[in-house]
C-alpha cells in the first residue's frame, strides 16, 4: 500500500492532497475504500492537527555518553473533543543530522511523518495511558539506556517523543501527537575541540537621573526603584550574577550599571511627579549585589563597554554630524575603565565595541573605533560568508585599518531569545543549542573559535536556560571555553569574509528604532548649557559628573523601542539644568528714581546654590546714553562673586542731564563673554533741574538777597539819624521828616487829606527793623515841643 513515506519530498499536507486526487481518479467505492483504509499500527500521517500536545520538559543528560541512560519527562495533553484510549508514549530515534540547516528544518516541522520521524524504541521503554480525557494534562517519564537507541556514528540525532492511541471516531492506533528535539552524541573526546567564547552581559536600562538631593551630600535621584527589583533575589540581574559566577564566560559590563548600583548602596531617592524625591529601598541589596559581583569577576575577563552603552549605529547614522556627539562617545569610553576599576577592583578591557545585534556597516565600524576600540563584535547574519568554505570559519576577521571584527555565530547567539518561562521551550532551546554547536565542530577536522553574543538584557528565565546550556557545553567532549581577547587574537581563516557590508544592507527593522537626529541636537543644546553653567562654579564636579553621565545615558542603546521614555529623559535632564542655572540670577527691579545730576543704581544678584559662584560679570547698559550715562559711557561692567545662599548688591554710578524715564538693561555674562540667564530691564526716572533752570533760579535768588541788603542798610541809616536827632531838637526832626518824605513819598498821594503824619505812623504796622518801642510814661516838656525822653 502507498504511504506518505514512499514519496520523498512530500510534506504530509501534500501527501494528503495526492491521495485525495488519486481517489477521485479511481472508479468504484470499494477500491477507493481499500486504498484509503489504514491498518492498525501503521500510521501514515497525522490528522489535520494533532489532537494531543506533547511537551518535553526535561532531558538528561543533555549530551549523553557511553553507559548513560537518557531520561525524558514531560506532559501529554488531549486538546481534542474525544477521549483518547489505549495510548502510550515512546521515544523515536530519527536520522543523523549532518548540517546546521538540517537541524533548523527539523525544528520547524510540526506534523508527524512516518519514516522521517524514526522508529519507536518500544518494548518496556514506553509509558501507557488507558485514557486521556480532553483538556487534562498527564505527566510521563521515559528512561532509555543509550545502548538501546541504536546510535551510530558521532553526531546529532533527531529524537522524538510521540503519543499513539485511538479515538472513537478513528478506532485504530495512530500517532496523535509528537514533539521533536535533538540528541548530541559525542561519547568520546573529539579530536579537535571548538574554542567557544560566551559573552555574559550585565547591562540594564537607564535608572539614574541628573538630579541630586538638596544640600552638600548630593544624594542621587533615580527615575524609579526598578533596579532594586532587578538586583534583589530572583530578579533578572541577581540571576545573571548568581548563575554567571559558576561559568567560564567573558563578562561584558556597562559601567553605568555599576555606577548606579554603587550610588544606591550609599543611599538614594526616587523621583516624584512633583519634582521631590522619596528615599529608595534598595540600599542593602545593592551592597550585597556589588560584593558578590566583585567575587564573581575576580580572575575573570571583564570587557567594559563605553559608559551608558551608547547606541553606535544611531550615532553613526544620525548623530555623528551633530557637534559634540563624538566627544561624548570618547568621554564615555574614558570613564569606563575608572568606573570598573574603582567599583570591581579589576582592570577591564575597553578594546571592544558592540553594535546592536552585531549589525555593522562602514560608518558603524568607523564610529565604533573612533573612541579607541580596535575590535568590533559583529554577527554572522551581518558579516555574511560569501566564499565557498564548507565549514563555519573562526570568529576573528581583519576588516582593514587595523580593526578586527569578532563575528558571533547567529544561530547560537539567538538560541535563547524566545519565551523561556515554559519548561518545554527551555529544554528544546538547550538541546538545539548543543546540537548546533556539535554540528559546527564536526564540519571540519580543524580547530576553530566560536563566539556567542546573546541578547543584551536576558530575562531571568532566559538567563537560567543559558546557564543550563553553557554548563552542558562546557562539560561536553567537543567544546572548551576561551576568553574573548584570546579569540580576537586567533589567526583568521584565509577564506573567511572580511568585507564590511554597505550601509544599504543595514536592517530596516533596526534602523526604525534608532535615536533620531533631533535627539542628538537636544543633547548638544544641553551640553552647551552645561558648559556655560560650569564656568561660574567654584566646584565644577558637583554638576559636571551627574550631568556629564546623564548626557552619556541619553545615547544609551536601551532606548531602542522606547522613544517616548527617551524623550522624557532628555527633557528632564535639560529642565533640571535650567532650574540649577536659574538659581543664580538677577533680581527684578521696579522703577528707580534719581534726583540730581549724578547718583548710584543698585542691582542685586542672587545665588541660591550651595556653592559660591565666580567668573561672572554684571553689565548695566543705558538705552539712551545721551540722557543717562552709566559710568563714563553707555554701559558699565563689574565682576561678581557670591557665596552660596547669598545675594550681592552691585552699585553703578550714573550721570544725567535731562529729566524723565530712561530704560536701563542689566545682564549677567560669563568671563568668556557668554550671556548668563535672562536680562532684567527697568526704568530710571530722573527728577533733576536743567542747567538753564538752575541759572534763572540762582539769578532770582541773588536779586532778592541784594534787595534785602539795600532795605536793611537804608533802615539802619534812618535809625542812626533818629538817635542823633534826640539831642538837636527841630533840626533832627526836620532830618527825620526829610527821610520820611523820601521813604514814604509814595504814601502821601494815597493818604486822605487832613490826616496827620502822626496818625499815619500810629496806624502803620510795626516793622521788624524798627527799634523796640519804649512803653514808659513820657515827661511833659515845659517848652511844649513834645519830644520823647528815654529813661
């Protein structure tokens, strides 16, 4: 009878279609039924979808040797609508897989294909189920000695776990579900072992802000407390540390992570929505994590990425032409060594650059090496092989200009990027990883180097799966660990590709998530503000360190796919810098009134920072110097130095020659002539007299003084004559009358007729210049002259 296996190259679905078409061409229902009838125990293909799901949750040992017993455990779950009866689970040893692509093909298959999926081990090495109820998972465990599997030559074998049974609708035994995996078989040590370098990345997202708490202590402020969760027991980074310390791996560390955890250990705050901060809770776990990391890396190779793990591709494609971007990359590299040495007490290698996913083009390579690195960690799906090599070449490739590309293997590097939370997924990933590694070793009888560069931030479950695979690999008979530096120094294969792909080959999926050019422009603006601010400070490090590192974090690779969070972080850094800059400012003034031709104008500068400021110049400028001069010109400058938390009033001399309001502008400048902060303008109202007005008023006052002197002199003379007349009788009286005639001539005309001089004198008011009148009784004069006698 024809079966699907008799038609090589046919998939199960194509086989079913072939049988259906063949049935239509055949005449006679009995003949068609005979052709389509399947005898019990001879399944040809599964139904349209396997009703039973088989999960392999563990397989030990992962790479067996002679004398071992392979134990497979997992579950079978009936997803159909009918119960499965007379069922059993067994192992099926399939064909020997000699190529890496053959492993990929088997992993992609889902349907059972008789022959291709091998034969049952059978016998007592099965587990039976009388009934599988729909929706109920049943556990199983199979233990089979390797000598019962009929394994032949060294290599990778397809291993299947299948469930066979029957249903009421199809009452004959057939395969109702299968799960495939791989069994690496290298019972003895290989003649030539592959030297495998596994990168173990300690990288996180950005956590620290540029903000620090008030006061001298400068308590660091974090965006949130997520990092405390990551380094706490069971957290992602705690798992990376506890698992990695038992492995022979190369630690690849972002110094920003070390700096952040170190800052936490000394006490930190969590940023609030209102700009305030609350105390963080991770101080104790931060101290413990750092202590364990110091022990873990002692004697191990540590590669330090530039501080903040900058996105090299984004810089190359969008940021290199923005002023200052390359200098930020250089500073991030320079600070990396000091950070790692200070915190971990080991000297790291800073010779390696690691673009995202190992994707490179000429501009990325140029940027990667511009900060001092001479080795670029690429990946084989970017630096593809174009020659006719029948094997996977060693990782090191000279790509020109003294630069070495260390090419990571794509299949091995991406082996654990899926969901590893399920035991079935994790087990299959481990087995496929080991199978790919062994197949690579068996490609040629030549020792080669392989680099595995996994995802930058593995989850806790991914880290656990990676650890399981690496442990098995390092215990295997075909691989041995090697540090990254040694791998990079390995002599390259002559036929390996060394040509860097063009810019057009850079993956579009990666390009879409790059930092835009506007991000680098905003970073440049922040740096300009920082440079202007630092000039006036007596202790630049208080802002240079937190803001300099914040600028590095703004270029982090971890912002990919998180554009909103990246924009928010950049705005927050710039806003906080603006707030600090505004702590040194001019106090606004209301209208100032000046009286007189010259006066002083006070302008107040306030420093609310905790440290003194210096190197400031205050310039006050008159908008109308013809009416109001500041100093001897239209402006005047004075240096300003203010202690922390104080204000200073700076006085400027002025001179004016006109009254009315004149606008004056006060502006702070740094010592290099850059404006600092906003200007303050105010009106100066001059209330002085003009020179002509002063001349007129002075002349009038002088005339009044002269007139007063003349009147005083005349009255004094008159009094003197009266005093002399008291001894001369009528002669003196005549003189007085004469004087009176001169003084009162004007009054004679207005006086009524018949009114005597005596009456006039009696009615006239007393003058201040007159002598004090004598009020004593007068003596009668016998002569009858009426003359007064002073007693």
